């Protein structure tokens, strides 16, 4: 909205000191847009690629205000109408009055215009219009306007969702995720929830020396019956500021899920915990794809070898296509310096995958092996080890405190093998 007053500098600084909150999703609503220009229709359709709009259903039509009035003379109105108008300010109010006569009282309206006029904005708001946006605008501006429209007044921030996924089995995504959560909890004094989504083989319980009787599987199987009270009961306390939703780690079931089975649980967690770390299994199916698409931040953990390079590249490309309006996934290179193993240079690896390298973790079999066998975090085994600085830097980055650049894109990209060449 171009008429909003800019924030005061002290408020900006105060916001920067807080952990970035999660993106609020638009609820399941129907949206119909009436445009006068094809460019505006394309802009609104582009907004649907934003992950915040994943639940909404949008259709675009031609005709602007006149088209909307004619349509709703014989059809019910949706939850939200977006109309573009090229009329002058003195004509817009009268035209909107005709639209109001054929709209349900509960329908909200966003007007997209070409006149940047504060007085017009005030008149539109007084007349019951929900929002007025001025072209040229971006798809993100439109999505933000819709999101704020459906966020309850005075709603508290929601938790930030951060996913860690391994580029290949054994790359250490779970270990990195758990230690970064520990770092966030201890350095920033922020409550973290670790959600172990690898239900048959998850290690969050082992790594924190916990064996709770209930966990994430109970929440998923409860389906629509799960609520905040039940979720709090299923969480287990692992340390100060750290809670777990552990995996059962049993093979009694096949643990097959529908695409959105975890959606409600994650949204409930976001209402009570500022940081949710999702330990995502190395798999690719409907629910992992949907979970990754809805995250605030995704971190790919990879070893510096060819298989990880291929998988990380495929994963990064898939995520970028699913989330074209979002930034690319971040990358952590794990197990650097394995004795006698040829390795791909970390910066060249990141350049080839086209992801921001936010951390490099060296291979230390004794340190990580001891921590794993004792059910401890690295900080508990060796409180002065330099790898803790890496976990801290990753934690600062994923919580929106700053942008860590422990390695960026290389100027000369690694020459990729033929499997990465474009297919004809």
C-alpha cells in the first residue's frame, strides 16, 4: 500500500532485533479478479505462486469494474474481489457504489488503480473498500495486502518454520538441524521446537537422550482432533528452550501420508513457538514436497561429493520452481576433510547448485561420534569447539538476524558432469 506511513527508525531497529516471524498463510478463500489490462491479470496470476496463497483459489476475468457488476448481478460473490480501474478519482466512488449493490455484505474488495491520491484512498476506506493499491505494483505487494486483510486485528506473530533436509542419506541433516536448534535456544534464548518428520527412522529422541511415549505420529494420526492442548501434551522437554515432537522410530506402520497431513500440526505449532525446526527425511513424495513448499526457510545439507552435488542441484531447482517468489534454499556443506577422500571445493559446490553457502562443518569422527553415542549436543561434549561458531552463524541466518556468508558463489563455476547438461 503506497499510502502507509514509513516506520520510525527506532521501530525498525526494534524489529531487526527480533527473530523474523513466519509468513502468515492466506486462509481457504475464493478470489475473483476483474482486470482491464492483461499485464495486471498476469501480475495477479503471478501472485498465486507465492506460498502464502497455497490455500486460496483464484480466477481472473476481463472487464474491470463493469465486468464485476455484470457478473454478480446473476452470480454469488466470492470471499474477495479484486478490481482494476482506470477511472479518475471522482468516477471511482460512483462506480464502486454499483458494485456494492450486487455484492454480499461479507465480501471484501481490493481496488487496484492508477492514481496515487491520498484523498482518494481515504474516501475508499471510508466507503468500505478493504484496500487500495496503486500500479505499478509487485505480486508480493498484492499478496501482502491479502494476507494482512485476513490476519485478525492485533494478531500475534507466528513462529518461523525452518526445514533441514539432507541431499543424500547420511549427509548429516538431522545432526545439523538439532545442533542449530540448540544454538538458537542458548544464544538467542528463544523457544525452539524440533519436529522429527522421519517417523520410521528419526533420531531426535536419541540425539537428545529422550524416549517419550508420545510424539509427532500421535498428532498426525489424531487428524482433525488435534488441538493446541493435545499438541502441548505430546511435546517433550529436551533442554531449556527446546521441545521435541519425536518420531516413533518403529516399523509397525508404513507411515504413508496425504499431501497436507502435516499442515494443521505445523500451523498449530506456529501459534505457540517462535522457531520450529523441521527435520525432514531424505525422501521425495507428496507430503515432503508440500511441507518444503510452505517453509519460511529451507537448508540443504550436503557432503562435498558428486552424488550430493547432483541431488542438491535437483532439490534446489525443484524448490525454486515451486517457490518462484521466494529466495533460493541455503546450503550447508558437512563432513569436510574426510581423510583420503577427494572432495569438491565448497564454494564451487555452492556455485554449481546456485545456493547461498551459510556453513561448512569439518569432519570430526571422535567429536560427533561421542555426541551421538551419548545422546548429547556438540556444545555439551566440547563447549569451546570452533564448530559451535558455525552452528551459531547458521542459527543467526535462518532466524533472520543476519545473512551469513561463509562461502558464496564462485566466480568460476565447477564444470558440471554431463548429467547436468540441458536435455534437448
